[in-house]
């Protein structure tokens, strides 16, 4: 009972609510940030990872420490990959996936994905969704977390599902279908 009373006093004092006691945090008013009722949106697009040719969209920035590795463990690529409505690169582009991925698995081809889906189309132009997660490339469906965003996706959360559409094992060029489920305001 004493602990409950103390907790009540602590949360109802003006200093705790306004940060006047020298703390660096205070409660923010949702309305001042333009936060209304959340929406759930589903986006579907294709991610083109092009390592070959004269204009690759994925380039190595750290090579694996050993060329004996079958998983390229330790290698890191920087990406600026087109996002299109269809699986063909000539399909309408709706944005770009910008970020990096690194080979983070010693057994199997497992990537750590860190990227922003930067949209260039419609009302989402200039907004982005931030994704972070583990991508075991040869698994049929991979899930990664939406950890935030910008523009219309501020305070976003959700997840993405990635499914390989095509991959050229010689060039390592790949087309991946992304389904993004995102809660946003």
C-alpha cells in the first residue's frame, strides 16, 4: 500500500510531469506532433539488388576476411536498390532501398539488413520506412522489423516479409518481393 501511494505521488507531481526537476524527459502531447488515429497499410513492391554490369546498385564496401568462406561471412554491401511495382526492372519505380547489408552468418547465407525504403511516388513521396532484421536468404519467407520511419511514417512500426522472386547464382543479381505491413499515423 505504501509503495502504491508513493507511485501515485510520484506520477502526479508537477515536477515529474513537466521535467522541472532537471530531468531531460517529459511527456509530449500527441496532438502537437500531429499524431492521430493509427492506420495499418500494406505495401507490395519488388527490390532489385544488382551487383553486375556497368551500374550496380549494390557494391561491396567490406570484403569477407577469407575467400574460403562459402557464406561470405563478414562482407558488407552498400545499396541504392530500385523498388518497382512489378518484378521487371522496367516496371514503374516507386522508391529506392538505401542502406546496407552484411553477411552475418557463418552457417548459411544470412544477412543483417539495415535499410530505408525511400518513396518517390504519390502522397508518400519524400517519406521513408526503416527496416532492420535478419534475412536468411534461402528461406522461402523472411520477416524483418519496421523500426520507424520519416515523413508520413514517423513513429511507424510493423514488419516486412521478403520472398525471393529470382536470383542469378552467377552474378548474384536478385529480385525480391517485399510485403510491408506498417502501423503509422
